[in-house]
C-alpha cells in the first residue's frame, strides 16, 4: 500500500517539477533539488501517517481485547 502511495506521490512531484521547469529560469540542479526536497517532505508525511494509522489500529485492537475480557 505504501509503495502505491509513493508511486502516486512521485508522479505528482514529477508533475510539479515539470510545471516549475516550464516556468523557466531554473537550472537543472535547482529542479533536482526541489524534487528531492519535495520527496523528503512527502516521505516524512507518509511515514507519520502510517505510524498514526498503526497506533490507531493497535488502540482499537487493545480496546476490543479489553471488552472481550470483561
């Protein structure tokens, strides 16, 4: 699932960088830097979202276990 999200994010980043490139005035190194920074941001956000989702799942599972024990 995360790999699919990364693929989608990579495509969106490529579109953004393509738009920036079309605006002109940027060198290839600058475009690569922007792309790399966007990828870092997206990866960080995806990791945080994944961790939060896993925490929610664990909390829900713990709650169900406690309810069953009562």
